[in-house]
C-alpha cells in the first residue's frame, strides 16, 4: 500500500486534534478568566529504511495565550479582576495549589471564599474564610475585609488576604481542569506588585472571530486530507489493474 495514504491519514488525525482544541476555545468564549489554548503544526519526518522522503504534519501544543481579556464592570464587591499580570491562588480539586484568573468570588454559608466553580481561595496561611458579616469587600492588594453582623460599617475589619502570585508564564502548565500550576510542582511566592480591581471581571481572551475562521480553515484542511487519501487509493487501484492487464 502506498505510504502516502498513511501520511494523509496522520494529517487528518492531527487536524481533528487541532479542531478539538479550537472548539474548546470557542466553547469558553464567555468563561471568566479563560486563557485560550494555541495549536501549531510542525513537520515530523518519517524515518526508516532509506531516505526520509515522507513528512507528517503533527499538531503540537504551542502553549497558552496569556494576553489580557476584556474587563467588564459588574458593580459586585466580590468580583475582582487582576491588573495586568498575575494570578489568584486556589486549591484545586486534587488538593494542590493552583492559579487562576477567575475572579467571580462568593462566600459560602460556612464562610469559605470560593470561585464560581467552587474552588476554595487561598491565602499564605491556608484557605480564606470570613465570619458571619453584613458585607465583605476585597481590597486592591487582596485584603478581605468584613463588617460583622450587628455592627456598623465603622467596625469594618481585615480578616485575611488572598494570595496573589506572578510566576513566569514559561514555568506554568495548564491542566485539563483549566487551572495553572508550576511545571516544577512547587508553589509560587506571593507577589506584592499584583493588584486587583474590585467590581470588575476579566472575560475570556478568546477571539471568537479568529476562532471561527480557524474552524473553517481546519475543516478545509481535513477535507483536503480525505481527498488525498481517496486519490492515493484510486491511483493504487489503477496501478494494480494495469499490472494485471499486462501480465
């Protein structure tokens, strides 16, 4: 069988993987703090007996787009957006320390500060918890302040401080859960230069128009690979008939 058939088949498979990543970006176009995944095709020569004349196109993970998303005003004191670079520290479902840009925070009935996805927010000392209060506010440095129940606003007091970090993005990896972790598996230290804007949310940085264009282009590339497979198969069948007719 012509090896070109396998090259086309591999290309179609890789395009499907790239399409899956692109579709994932489109699905999260309205997800708060989401960072788009990037996919790039690279050439991978097929080595074996003889000269490597065949080359596969492989969809390689080219990383994550860390550009800032659009900030949207909500007026909610528990909504926060990071100014520029940085991350909010949360506890991942597996119990590890992880980082996110998701700033739509809320307080549970037992006083735990969590993200909209239910991830506990962390401070340097552990999980952020607040006592029963009439109001909860978050300062630009991550300080969590409350007005205890039954008291006036002048009784506002600081109860904890959200751990804000700013690791080098090259040292981060994005997990299947959408959270970022250090590739080394360690913990990033608090960065005093990271600040928050209260009453704001950072939306996804996915460019919907570009993602839709990519989806169309990938579909066309996939169709081209399928046509190439069909052409290779037809050429092989024609060659076989010619050989049989001359024998």
